[in-house]
């Protein structure tokens, strides 16, 4: 069983408003990401909220997710990862996936592909399986329980990518759809335009 941590605690300064609530083809980005996580059927889903709590809770209404409020969201992404992971410490997880609310191109099938790459019995042990897009490695990414202790040490602005780049034995799979990272309204319009052409 693989747990999924969906990070959605930021205040979206560059977007000029809560991008978690921005619509992608008629659906808020956060709702779309949460549905993707649930539909992957990999395991429990923890959604970490912070700056925009109540409106995000409303968007998530009816979904089989656990909502966790990170009161220290201003400290950065590291604390949100810790908040999302702590409830699972000591529980029988085979791994966890960290994903963002602003990558609408990510699908349930891709999340399952991450987990499958990690659990491939014919492959060497893979402590981290990352996504590769735009010439770099990032999230969504799968982490072995052997890396949970390092995740729990994250703080401030250091997120999952800091562990991915430091890992000497990281595996990756191509994820061009994850390159649509929505940071500004312009990013959203460009991504929507690209999706329409696709």
C-alpha cells in the first residue's frame, strides 16, 4: 500500500490568489489533483492545507481524503511534507508518493506507474522513483520507507526535490505532462492552450 501526500498549503504569491481554487477545464486544480490521487487506488491520501484552509476544504467535500492543516505553512514546503507524513509513522506503508496540486497533467495511471517502477521485483532496490520532465527530476515522486526519516527532517523551503537531487540511487520515469506547473495566471493559460491542442 502506497500513501499519497498532496501538498496544497501555500499562499500562491506569484499567482496573485489561491491557485488551488483556479479552474482547469471547469474544475479547481486542488479538486482535480485530489481526485487523481484517490482514483489511483494506491492507498490513503493526506491533503495538507495551510494558507487557504476553509475554501479548500469545501473544494474537497465528498472525497475520501484526510485533510491536515499545517499551521506553520509559512515556513515552507518541508514542514507540509512532515505534517502529511507524521500520521503514517509506524503504519504498514510500502512507500509514499508526494504530489502537488498545480500539476493538472498528472493522471492516476502515472501515479500507478511510479509505484510499479518502485515495486518491480526484477529491478534493483529503488529508494526513490522520481518524475523526469523539462530536463530535470521532480515530483510526483515515490519514496521508500527507508527514506521516511529523511523526509521527516525536512524544514523550511527544502522540499522533496532536495532529497531527489541528493539521492545517488534515484530511478526516474518520463513525465512530460508534469511539466505543466502552474505558478502564474500566464502558466495556467499556456497550459490550458497546450492541453486544448493536445
